[in-house]
């Protein structure tokens, strides 16, 4: 049995395949619906017409060209013994990059929305990453939902909208 990485409430038999999307029990259910809705809006409302088949994620062309390295932060430099800057510092995680941005801007607020059934990034992992990176917790809101990785679908959507609005209201004071 394959347990959904993006939503552990869903499973598939092990014969379902190894594709990261089509083989994931949750994504194999949500991607067709979300893709269909997106294509309908593109064609009917936006009048977008493509002369090629649509692929939600085209792994064959994506991963060969993807860089998994974090961008260098050109505003902070490592220094040699005499204090001369040599190379930019690389921040190892997204949480560290968020901490850097929030520590530079006292008016920046962030919302971390996670699902209890998400095996990619659980609520506890998100909180630990933020604490280790020293993200300013007074301007960081954590929202946890009865959802998987896609917290904007299912019943969690109303709670997510509520929490986004509350964060904006807090940041606007």
C-alpha cells in the first residue's frame, strides 16, 4: 500500500506506479479536478488557446534543469581574515530566508498554513524550522488544519481564508 505523502488520509495499492504526482494517492485525486477547473477558466474566461496538450507537471523536462541550491544572498558576505568580503552567504532553508527578510523589515508578517495529514511538512516541522531559524514569532502566525499539503481545498479553505484575513488585519494595525 502507498500512503499519500501530500495527504496521508489517502492510499493506493502498490501497483499504482512511481510517478510523483500520478502515483501519489492524494494528488492523483486532486490534480485532475484542479487541472480541469484551471483549463476551463483559461479557455472560457481568459480566452487562452494553446496548440499543445496541457501537462500539469512535466517531470521529464523539469528536473533535469532544476537547481536545488538556494540563491545566494548578495547583501551578506563572508569575510576573509582581514575582513575583506569574498563570497555571498547561502541560507540553507526557506525558514532562514524568511527570518532574514522579517528581521530586516519590522512590518513584514507571515502565515504558515499546514495540514495535520501532510507528510511533506507537518505543523511540528514547520514550527521547529521557524524556531531554529529565529523567525520573529510575534509576526508569524501558524495555522493548522484537518487537511493535507493543499490546505486551500476541502473544509480547511474557510479556515485558511479566515486566518489570512486575521493576519492582514493584525499587520495593518
